[in-house]
C-alpha cells in the first residue's frame, strides 16, 4: 500500500515538473507509467477515466485525483493531487515574485517560442495514444472523427460533443 | 479594499475568502476550457485585474510547467495574499471538480459491467479522443509553414507516441534543441 502511494507521489511529481504546455502534454507519459509500467489500470480503463475527467467541469487535469482514487482510495487521491499540483504551484509562487525582473528579457520570449513545437508534438502524441486506446470499432472511429472535425471547425461546445459521443455509443454500440 | 489605478479603473483587492469563492465558482463553471471564464471572472466581474495584468499573468503561466489555469490561480492568490492566498485559490479551483470527478468515477466502477453503460463510456472515450485530435490540430496549425518547428513536432511525436520513450529524458534532449533553434532564428 505505502509502496503504491510512493509510486503515485514519484510519478505525479515528475509529471508536475515537466508539464510544459499544460496537462494534455504529459498524457502519454501518464498512460505509459500507469498502464504499462505499474499495470494499475488497463489502457481501456485509462481512456475511460480520461473521458470522465473531460466530462467533469474545471481544469483539464482532473484525471490525476481520479487515478489516485482508483488506485489507492482517499489517500491515493490526496497523494496524487498534492504531487501533481504542489511542485508546479511552488514554481508559480516563486516565478510571480520574480516576474517583473524577467518578463522583458529577450531570453524569455526565445524560451517560450522554443517550447511551442515541443508542446505541439506532445499534444499530437496525446491525441494518437488516447485515440489508439479508445477506438476499437468503426463506430468508435466515426465518433472520434466526427467529434474531432466538429471541435476543430465549428464552435460546438465540448461537453455537447462528449454527450453526443456517449449517446451514439449507447444507441449503436450493441450492433 | 478598492484602489483606483492609473487608467481610472476600480481594482478590488480580494481577501482569502473571496479568492476561494471566486475560484470555486470558476471550477464549477468551466467545461472544457476554463480560461475565457477566468478572464471574465477576474477582469470583468470581480475586477481583481486589469485586462493588461491578466494577459501579462497568462504569459507567465504559459511559460511555466503545469496547467495554465492552475498556475493562474496560484499566481493571483500569491499576488494578493501571499502563500495563504495561493493555497485558498488553488483549493477553491480544484475542490468541486475533484468531488464531481470522484462521483463519476464511483458510478463508472459500479455500473461498468452493464453492456449499455460500457457502450456509453466507449462512446464518451471516443469523443474525448476526438477533442484531443482537434486540440492537436489547433496547436499544430500555426507551425505548418515552419519546417524546423514541424521537424521538432515529428521527432517528439515519434519518440512519445510510437517509441513510447520516457518523457523526462525526451524533454531533457528536445527542449534545449528546440530553444536553441528558436534562439538562432530570432537573431
């Protein structure tokens, strides 16, 4: 049990410190550690937990407490949340007090611009990893394709699209 | 406490309780994108920040590791009330979504054996994957006419999605290379 909590703490602390570009960029690494290394959940379950977290309101990293809770109950929830949110928050506290000094330095813009393609590659990897783990049939492939297209090219609300996907899965998944 | 800044706009200075309640409401409202809501809450409704201060803080939060809105809550709390304010803000932001997501998780665990529920969650997961695909498209679009940036994107994609290499090691190699290229191009 305590070994599980330590593993949760190590994994989410590491993810907290390298999540440049937000939570979605560390999704493949989270899946690799939680599914392939620790075998806490299957790839299917990971996708379902990710989808649940997307369906809930709030910041998009709500999959973190969910995994902690799923793996080790309430203590897992606490450990994973503190590990994921505390290190990056300490950096943010520290940075906001120094921000006036480095905001206008040329290196800041250079570093920020340099991280953009890195984040883009990681988000593309997230999309691929989650799609491969979630799509097992032509119906599910169609749901992913239509949802992706509507979200990219219309102003459709994300929660409406999630609801639509769930309803289509419910209505036609048995055929 | 209200002060008048140089532009004559009234700016409120929130206490810990107001920071908590402001971010609590934000955590409950924001579906699939809290940032536009965050701007409305902090700039238009509660007048904690001017539009310029908001954009400036957002620039900082995008620069740092972690989710933008999580960093934003910490930075705003820190700015007004020190570490206690930062704690009040982030707890307010994640309290309600955590409770809701755990309830959804309990429902999923309880009923997942039921074939209908299984199909419902399969459809939900496929739609969530679709949202990620659209997000990937949106972050890639500005890079399409920049071959070097696209090369970095492809290398990271192959390393993480295809080869499943550890992220930390990949970042330690690729982030400096990408920053170096950005520096060379900026000169």
